[in-house]
C-alpha cells in the first residue's frame, strides 16, 4: 500500500475521509499526478536510475482517471466502466463453475467495507468435490470433476479484471485489432481463448484471461488476506488458531454474541424521526400551556 500525505498534524481538506470526499470535490488532475508519482517511485524501486525514470515518460490517462474517480466515489454500479469489467469476471467464473455467477455488489457509491470472509460467496477459497465444499483439503483431486475457486464481491472483481486488462496489454490488443479492421471482441469467456507461457513463473501453459473481449496472459490474481495466526479447517467457515502468538484480527457473527444490530435506514428516516419528535414536543408544549390557562380560568390553580 502507498499513502501520499499532504498534511502534518491536521487534514488539508476537511472533506477528507467523509462522505463529501468524492468526484464532486476532487479533480482528476491531482489524482492523475499522484498516480504518476507512484509509478515513477515503483520504477526507481525496481532499479531504474533517474535518467531511465525520466525516459519512461510516465503519463496517466486523465480521462480514464476521471471516469474511475466518478465510479468509485459517486456513481458506483450505475457506472458503465464497472459493469463492463465485472460482466467479464462473472462470465469467466461462471464458465469455470459450469453455471451463472452474480458478484455481490453494494450501493452507490460502493462500500469499501471488506465484509465477512465465508465460503462459496464471501471470497474464501474452497475445493468443491463431489458436491461437498472444503476450505482445507488434502485428498485426491480429480481435474475432470473437482474445482478450486473463490467468488469475490463486485468491487474486488472489478479491480482484478481492470488490472488484468491494463497490465496484460489489453489496450495494445484492442488497438491492434482496430488497425486490422476487425472488432475488439475476440472472446466471450476464457474458454474462447488459448494458452500462453508465463516466463519465470514456472507455468508453461496457463489459460489466458478474457477481459473486454480480449484474450490476455493473466497478470492479476486474487490473494487471500488472512491473518497468519489462523487457518481454515476442512469444514467450511470454521477456523483454528495455529499460532497464538501472532495477531489474529477477526470479527464475530454478532448474532452469536446475542448483540442486537440495527441497519442504517438513511437520512430520510432520520429527518422524519427528528421532525416527528419536534412536532410531538411542540404539540405537548401547546397542550400544556392550554391546560394551564384553563385551570387558571377555572380557579383550580
């Protein structure tokens, strides 16, 4: 992770990390400049000297940055860019599993809460064998019938698919197809693609990705962010502590702790409750004043 800080003791922008921190107040130009700075830093860390970094002429596509910014902070799943990439991720996973897959999505703008890690739909890798699902498996594996998979949420699927396209040469493939006079789309799922050699990875023939209709060598993968102190058991959604000395940051199912949780119902309901409370308060005050006057007139006070 890379953190670019433009402040010391206080935030430079009061909207930072609030719901107002979105594309309406953040322009694409500073985000593009930050992306270029990160890219040049990565080149330097990879061993490039100053002249090589300068010769690379790292330039961010400000139009694409602006579209991504709008998708990630405002439009969410209404964004065409999101739909285009996640559609191919759903197709590829569905083709591998032999069915249709719908990735879980949040509201708009998308939520960045990681959620609960669980099998078959919550990002936890599983082995499916003869109708049973295991999260740790050391038995026989039949490639003809058994599958290994993890189903991400929609945001994770978009990030992987987007990275696979741009790191795998997707724009260049699209440009080559356009120069050849054909359409950009050459595949519907990975099953329409061939195989490619991954130099230095120890994998000679891996299946190509299908992203935005282009067959590309895979260049982005999912990685399980699980604390090293715990490991999944063979039965799904159960874990065991393997290193009590390592930090194990987990979140329980709150219902198992008999804790009552309440969903967020939005600003409209909050304002309605506030208005109702103020109205009842005003009516109570008026009623009390009227009753007090009536008692005075009746000389009962």
